[in-house]
C-alpha cells in the first residue's frame, strides 16, 4: 500500500504557524468557564449583589445604631466599628459558598455537566473555574458591603497583607465547600441544608457580634472549635488591629482547610461521585 504523503496528514495551518499548545487550550477553557460563572451572577445582580447590601445596612441600623449605642466599646473600639469586619466577612462567606453550590448543582440538574466531563479538561481546571467564580462573587459582594459599612462607621486598613490574604483564602475555602456540597446534592433541598443548619450557626457564633473574651472559659474553648472564628478575627485584625486569635494560628488553620477541601474535591471529581451515576 502506498504511504500517504506527510503533507496530507499535516493539520491545516498557515505557513510557519505552530499548533496550539496544551496550556493554551487549558487557559481558553478556564477563562471560558470563569466568564460563564461571572456572567451567571452578574446578570441577576438584583438577586446576588443587592440583598447582602440591604441585609448589612439593616444589621448596622439595628445592632450598630440602636443596640450599639447602649453597649460599651469592645477592645477599645466602638461597637459599630467592631462588628463591621465580621459583617463583611459574613457576606463573603455566604456568597462564595452559595455561588458555587447553586451553579454546580444547576449544571447537574440541567445535564450540562456532561459537556465538561467529555471536554478535554482536567479535573483541576473544572475545579478552578467554579471556585474562581465563587471567589469573584464573594469579593464583589465584599466590596459592596464594605461601601455600605463605610456609610455607618470609619474603617482604615491596619495590615494590608493580612486583610487581603484572609479574604482571598476564606473565599476559596467556602467556594470549595460549596462545590463539595454541589457534588453530593441530589435535590434543591440538599443545597439548602448545609447553609441553614451548619453555615448559619457557625457564622453567627463565630465572633461577628462579640469578643470571645466575654464568654466563660468553657464556652471560649468551645468557640475555638469553630473555624469561622479564626477567619473573622484575622480579618478584624487586618482592619482594626485587634483579635482574639493569633495570626499564625488563624492562617495555619485556614490554609489547612483550603488544602484539605481542595484535595477532597479533586478526589470526588476524579471518582465521578454524584456526576457519573
């Protein structure tokens, strides 16, 4: 059989044009997925961006102005100013989580997750796309809530490195947690159970509205089990310079959670849990 000339097998490229690299293909896939995730929450900003701003304003009116005026300063800081970092972190946590869990489960429910599974995309790229969307929504809401907070109290960043680091790591952590919830969810009820019965209690008991130094010794020790306490206090230290927790301890715990949840999410995607049965 006569061999086929090499020119016939060559791809249809222009003169001197090199075939696209694997990295370029991955980058294109990541950017496409990320843009899809951003447009998903940006198009419905009235449902995704506006409600946290309204909720934060209500918190400041009720707790900051009405009740806060009757409370003594905490750690030498006025109560409205003291709770502001916690309220910002609350918005970042809930929105990072909500964006990924709803998006990933929505892809499963609408059966378009199969498009990602058959595409030549590694699992880590799928994870990065969904988590990136959750992080960007958390940061967008965080900026809006910060602007609302500045209308009620003065905030000046004391430690920029700590502030930026804890915001980014926290958004990544809860985006990963939302992805894991979305993987296991089999109904819309399943994506509401964790935020309602786990996330909400942990956030409100995470030192947003009080210092754990006000608690008895037993409850202080119980509070130290709550990971959100470390995130709220690290962010408060970055903004106000006060904290109930050491920064090395806080960042070590947050970093360990990010690595652990990231590895677990990759393992779930590799096994196809919840998406291939």
